[in-house]
C-alpha cells in the first residue's frame, strides 16, 4: 500500500480543502439510478460485480482516493479495496468484510467468494479481521429502493473517502435500474468530480463483458 503525501501549500485545491474541511465542514450525498440491464442479462452476480466496478472507477480517480491516513496526514492512496457489509438474518445485524481489488474481474470475484465463504457467517462488525486503511465502505439494502439517502454525520467529520449505498433494483420500460447513493466530503470532491465518477461507472456497466 502506497500513500503519497499532498504538499498542501502547493496543492491547487488548498483553498477549497481548508474551506470545506475546517471553515465550513461539509459533506453531501446524491442518489443516481444506474442502468444495470446488461449486467442482469449476462447473469452476473450483482453484489461482487458492483463492488468490482465501483472499485475500478474509484481507483481511476485521485479525488476518490484522497484521505487522512492513520497518522492524520493528507495524501492519496495508490489503491483502494472495497469494504462491504453482509447481513445476518438470524440476528438482524451485519458484518464488514473486505476483498482485495484486482483489475481482473474473475480474479476479484474468486477472492470475493473465498472471503464470503470464510468470513461471511462470522458475527460482529468486523467479520474479516485486519481491515486495512486503504478501504472504502459499501453497503447493500436489497429490501427497498430509494430516491434519497443521507448519512447524518457529525460536525468535524474527517473521513474523506466516498461511501456507497445500493438499494433494491427495479425494472422500468425494459431497463433494470439500481439506486446508488454516494456520500462524499466536499473538501476533496466537488459536484463535477462526483458526476464524472458516476458517468464513468455507468460506462463501465454499459461495456461490461
């Protein structure tokens, strides 16, 4: 895991970072309806496939890999891995697992299957131990769709990485649409960056083989 420190004094985003991080702490969220028709037509398993494409797009965008490390230093991770929830129906609780990202789809899905088989039934918030710093959180809420979703974060919140939440997909006019909520910190991510990310993610879904 490489973490490249940002020289804040010479960073083009310095003024914006300080404004939205310290002066007016600000996060925001938006919900997008992704067209996953091609994914469903190919019979690909939804959760690992979406984790794969989310991680692929995250790892193409520096603003989505900008974070404070464990020492409180500002920088950019060279690679992020998805940390995702699994549900335990018997206790109505969840656990967090994480899977190392690979740009090869089959390799990633095989790793996801191993992780869920080995750790998926373990209780507690950290189902798979040793979660590294360079992970980003993903949740799935398959029981209902939504048009709005917001995490109520406390003032002074300093988690800079994106947070993704998926809902129940629906079919409309022959298309299968999946709601995706994205929560970001305005200190590192503006609306332009968020829209570019979502458009890039949709292109991945459209071109998936």
